[in-house]
C-alpha cells in the first residue's frame, strides 16, 4: 500500500508531521480527519503511485506567481457568487487559463471535485501552489457553506498581499541598482584604468616606491587581471556565503534582530510584518478558522524570526486560556496601539474586523515608510559609491603629486 507524508494541525493548534499508509491521497485525508487532525498537506512518498502523483509533476519551479493566484481566486469567487456550481466554475477557468502548467493544476482540481471530493481535498494535492492558509480557509468555507464568501476574502487578502510585497520590493530596488553600478564601475577601473596608470608611474618614478594606498589598489588590479575567474568566484562565494549564513537559524535570527534595530529600516520591517500578521490572522478568523490554528498558520508565513517567535509564545499563552492581547503586549514586538486595538476587538467580539482595520492602517503607513526609507537610502548609497570610487581616484592621484614634486626639484636643480 502506498505511503504518504503528511503535515497537519491537531486540536491544540500544534503542527504535526508523519507518515501514513493509504490506497490514495483521499483515503489518507479521511484517516487523518478521523484522528482529529486538520490536514495541511499530503504528498505521496512513492512518485509512481497514488492520486497525488498528478500533483507531483508540477512541483518543480514556480507554477504561478502570487498576482496570478490572486486573479484566479477572484475570478473563481465571482463565478460562484454568480450562481455557477463549483465544477462548472472550474471548467470555465480551465478554458480561459493560458498558463499551461497552472491549467494542469486547475484540471486536477476539477477532477477531484468531479470524483466527489471537496475543493480543499484537491488543493492539498498541490502544496507548492496552494499554501496552508489557502487550503485551511477553503476548508473552513466549505464547512460553513460559504465558500464563495471565503474565496472573496481570500482574493482580497492575496491582492493586498501582492500590493504590500510590491512596496517592499520597490524600497529595495534603489540600493540594489546602486550596488550593481558600484561593482561595475570598480571592475572597469581596476581592469582598464589602473593598469594604464601603473605604466605611467613605472616610467616617471623610475623604480621609486609608490604610496601604500596606490600599491594596494594596483595589487588588487593585477590580481583581477591575472585571475579574473578566481575574482569572480570570490565575489560569488561571498554572495552565496552570506546567503548560506542567512539560511541558518542563528544567522537568520541575528539578521532579523539587526534589521528591527536599524533606524528607519527597522520601522519599515516592523510595519510590514504587523500588516502581514494582522491581515492573515484577521482573514483566517473571519473565515471561521479556530484561533489556535489561525495563529499557527500565521506564524508559519511570517518571515521575520523575531516576530514568528513572539507569535509562538502568544500561541502557547492563548492555548493555556489567556486572552490574545496580553501576551502580545508582553513580547514588546507589537506597538501599544496594536495590542490596545486587539484588546478592544476581543472585548467587543469584533476581533477579525479590528485586525483587518489594523492591517489597512499599516498598509497605508507603508507608503509613507517607503518614501521615508528611500529618502535615507539615496544619500547613503551615493556616499557609499563616492567613497569606493573616490578611494581609487585618490590612490591614482597620490603618485602624480609625487611626480610633480620630483619634476619641480629637477627643474630647480
């Protein structure tokens, strides 16, 4: 009998992983549900067997981006709200989908529904396309008989998430461009300009020692000329080395703490994470997902480890019977205004609405934060570029000053 690897959430909101034997992915889902687990993903351990094998073929690379997924969710929600049955709506989506890889996914969803399964069962077969948030919201919508409403909320969440991500990326474009330009300019100076000056210095100074800074720059230039491939490898090794360090738990934690502690950058990162937390958590709560499961899912999609660890603490305190606002305030990660609004939302029974309101406020604040961050980054990057290029220029002009002094002495003699 085929074996399946699963990820699920138990009644206490804790994530569990393991293996289960079943004749198909649907049977595996049924067995896990009987154990009281809310399934997040089920994947076949044997590629050649099981119904989930169809989903396996599309797990390489990105099938569809977040913006495309938001459009799909919005269109499916619109069709359902117009009164079309789910299967008919999926068939319409198949005909109009131009992305061939994603078309296979939608076809697999239609086949699952046609076989009598729920839409969430089909979504679980494609964990690389539909994340846990998507699957659990759809499952909650099916349980409450409001799938069209939940899909509409999910579409709105995806659209706002795409908008927020674009703001974050726009703040990173300028420094990335400046760094690339700096590397290109320095490389050209070292490979083309510095060697020409070296010949001039050798002819004019007649073996006299060069200033230390000039000699240092010339040594780097010679190394880059003679060992161009090694130089490229060193740059690549430095890039991938930093990337590897950031991929480790300790490296990522240190980096996230530094980011939050950095002026302006930390303010921007905090607002972005709070917006993502409140938007995700509020959307899950308003869709009927239990609070502990909503906290677990939200924690898993937060990229900043400091914020994620704070949510882990909050999850444990809520599981022990405490209200949400108190442990949030204890963690000192979330501003007092946020915890106060959440406290009011809990008291009035309107927590999901309050969370979405906080998210809207922080989404608007992100626009101002991007402008503020850019205004700080621009002069910093200009100074950085000026220092790098200026150091090389100064190194080249120091021997020229010595040459002029030698010529002056010769003329005086």
